[in-house]
C-alpha cells in the first residue's frame, strides 16, 4: 500500500520494515528502512514529540481494527 510521504514522494508502506525517529545533521527526522537500507526520510521537525505525532497520524490508517 502506498502512502503519500510529502508532495513528491509516495512510500510503499508494505515493504517498510522499520521507522526510526532520530537526530540527524539537519534536525529531527523520521527515517524509513527496508531491511538495512534507508529508503526515505521525512521533513525536518523541531522536536521528537512533533515527529512522533506526525508519524502516528501517518500510520493511523494501518492501525484501524477490521
């Protein structure tokens, strides 16, 4: 299933094995991995709380009970 990561990037979320909120050289970002390979990263956030909230909204459709 593809999700819109930003205005130019769609991510095949069914292949994502891990997501990590991390401090990188230009700020806090959510990084997405397929196995050991980083395949995408989010926009920059000012706090880990902001990144967590953004990520939880992004994955909310996948966490719905059927």
